[in-house]
C-alpha cells in the first residue's frame, strides 16, 4: 500500500506544479486538462480503495 501512496503523492505534486507553473495559455484547454487530471486522480483514489478492501477481505 505504501507504493500506492507514493504514486498518489507524485500525481498530486504533478497536479499542483501544472497549475502553478505550466498552465496552458488558452483557458479552455487549461480547464480540459485540469478536468482530465482530476479524473485520473479520483480514479486512482478508487483503485487504492478497491485494493485496500481486497486486502482487508483476506
């Protein structure tokens, strides 16, 4: 589970660094990228929860 938390921390750091330093000039593209990145983050949270529940079942 520790590796999952490290990967999640890297994803969060990437999201923050994108929003601080690497934003797209076009506001529309920036919004699309933020929505897609947030979707990946929430999907990874769901994956971690599923893996934890699977581990707890054993």
